[in-house]
């Protein structure tokens, strides 16, 4: 680990534009289970695809039941050492923005300005109407859900309301995809952190950065799909690896 952290420190010192790309692994220290961890909600439940959410009331009810079962986990989560290290590099101007697959809002909480968190898969800490796009707060959804036992409908257009996340089968947010593409193309160091790099199209960004000339670092405690194209692989705990960069 020491030599990995030293090498990473040198690469960070030499880089002028560093783009971090984060997955669920950066948030496990904050108490949010990743996709694969045994017993985690995600591993026990098959995800509900977008077309089912649209088509069936029982699927929408189940989606909101699952969200509120996780409520405590999301509500009490605080940024971990990984989030804080990236926020430190952002504050000193080394990191222009973070690209994330996470939906937990922890990069914003760690100090990134809202527009500099490029959320590829949306955000679960608020909701949107799938018809008109109107934003709804979770307090309002919770009240509706507990009063009626059902998923809510939009007050503006009566279409179903869903967490502001991107479900399987739902289209990717175009603005986030554009910004992530530009960031990957123009950085000189790209660091993939806590992602198994299997969910596409998100998993294309490390490769794109590499093709455009950036150095690629992968930090993950198990092998990923793209280890062989990386310049440095640190197969270790994220909090321990990035802890030394907090507060720089
Ligand atoms: P993933 O679960 O497929 O991969 C996470 C990786 O992180 C795994 O390889 C795991 O071994 C590693 N990891 C976990 N804790 C670690 C630690 N402390 N140190 C080092 N490595 C660690 O996650 P993914 O690639 O992000 O894809 C999962 C999808 O599910 C994403 O699209 C995301 O939207 C969603 N998701 C989000 C959250 C969140 O917002 N926190 C949580 C679970 C799933």
C-alpha cells in the first residue's frame, strides 16, 4: 500500500487536471452497501427496470417501499475519507469536477459545488415526475406513501413520481453524459475509485480518458474489468488509500 500511495501522490503532484470517477465502493465506509456486498438490499432484490416502473402500480409501490426501507441508511450517511480527499483536491483546484455513478449525494455533502458533481445515475435524495420532470421532495413522497400505501402521482401532471435516479432501461441524462465526456477527454489523470466498472455506458469513461492521453489509476479492493489498461492499480481499501490526501 505504501508504495501505491507514494506513486499516487507523485502522479497527483504532477497532474494539472485530475478527474475522479467514483462508484459504490467509495461510500461503503459511510455505511451504504455497494451493489455486491452480501446481504445488501441491492443484492437481495432484483432491480426494477424502468419499463416495469412505468407500466405497473405494484412495481412503483415496491420501488418506493424499498427506498423508504433504506431511508435511515441514506439519511445518516456522512462523507468518508475518500469523499473528503477528493473534496480537498477540488478545493485546491486540482480537480475540476467529479464524475459519479453514485446516487447518495455524498460528494455534494463533502464540499463539491452542485454543478461539479456529474451524476451519471441521478440522485436518490429527491424525486422527479417521469412525465413533466417536476422535482418533488422526499418529505412530500413519504407523507403520500404512508397515507395511501401507494407511490405518488405528480401534482402538476398526474404522471408517476420516481426517485431522481436512472433505472435500468431509462435513458442516461444527456447533460451529465456530455460533461463527463469532456472531463474525460481533457484531464491528464483519471482515477476510477470503488467501481467494478461493469455498468455501461458509465464504464466507458476510464477507457475514453486513457485513449485521450490521460494516465489511468484504479483504486478498488478487488479486480476490475479494466485493470489491464491502467497505469497504476491499487487493490486496497479506499479510505486507507485516500486518507493521506484529506486536507491537502
Ligand atoms: P459495484 O458494487 O459494482 O462495485 C463496487 C466496487 O467497490 C466493488 O468491486 C467492491 O469490491 C469495491 N469496494 C467496496 N468497498 C470498498 C472499499 N472500502 N475499498 C475499496 N474497494 C471497495 O458498484 P458500481 O461499479 O458503482 O456499480 C453499481 C451501480 O449501483 C452503480 O450504477 C450505482 O448507481 C448503484 N449504486 C449506488 C450506490 C451509492 O450511491 N452509494 C450504492 C450501491 C449501488
